[in-house]
């Protein structure tokens, strides 16, 4: 089922930080027509690990000789792909919900950045945004802590 899915959906990425997942997808596509009984990837094919396989799952993916087992690796790639798509790091070409996040910006965003930030009432300076967010989160946590201490948190 995986090969037709990978051949049908076009996954794209605008950021080089998420290249390991895209490289892993290319490896899966390369092996799509290889017999399913082939248990390991060829040693000349580099299987990206960082950003694809969680450290606690590497024992299940890489054997004692350093060979990468296909099925566990494919599952890890699919999990990493799902997470990246949900975060908008990787998008599905032509999709509506999982589309390119840059398509969500107004066409004149860069030219009219000040106007757009004013419309959503956010500062242009990211440090000011983060400071305000920290202040509001701290106030919320302080309120929760006080409510827990005096028993007014509602259970």
C-alpha cells in the first residue's frame, strides 16, 4: 500500500531543516519496487536517522552490524512525515488542508508586513512578542497556582 501512496501524493518542503524526512521518503520510493522479502537496505543507501528515527527506537531499526531494517524504518519515516505535515514543515502538493503554509500568507505580505501585523495586533519585533507571551503565560500559571492553593480551582 505504501508505494502507491508515495507515488500519488507529492510531498514538498520549503525548508532545508526538514531535508532528512524528504531524503528518507526518496529512499522509500527507491525501494518501492524491491521485493518485500528484502529485509535490509543496501549499505550504499544512506538512511537518514536524525530527524527521522527517535533515539529510543534506533535499536529496533538498526541491527548489531549497523544495517537498517526496512519495515521498522518505514514506520519511523511515516511517523516523522505525519508529524512534519501536521506542523506544516512538509506539505502535500495540491492539498487543501495540508497545503503549502506560504500560500496562507497574503500575496503582498512582505511589501505590507507592517499593515498585516497591525491588523492582527502583533508587534513586528519577535522579542517583544515573546516577552508579552511569557508575561501572559506566567500570569496564567500564577493564577492557576493561587487557585490550587486556595481551593478555588474547581477540582
